């Protein structure tokens, strides 16, 4: 069984509030939804740090071979 301290944290940002924080990965969706519901009437303003999101998308695409050039 995994201990909570093993749960990696993810940076989230809200440019509308000018805030940043880190939340455990297991609580990411709930944290984003709660923030956006409380602060922005449900509008999706808070998000995973775009720099991290882009880097993750690139790594996944590379791993799946989606960035390979066609011969």
C-alpha cells in the first residue's frame, strides 16, 4: 500500500487569481474543480502548469512515436 508522501505533487496555476500551488496527483482533478467552482463559477481558469503540461504531452507523444518522421 502506498503512503500519501509517495504521491507526487503537481503544480497548478490560476492566472485569473494570480496564484500557484502544488497538489497531490491523486487530488488534482478535485482540487482544480473545487477552485474553479468556488472562485470562477465553474469556468476552467485554474489548470496544470502549462509548461509541465506541454512537457508531459511531448514526452508521451515521443514515447508513442507520434513525433517520428514518416519515411
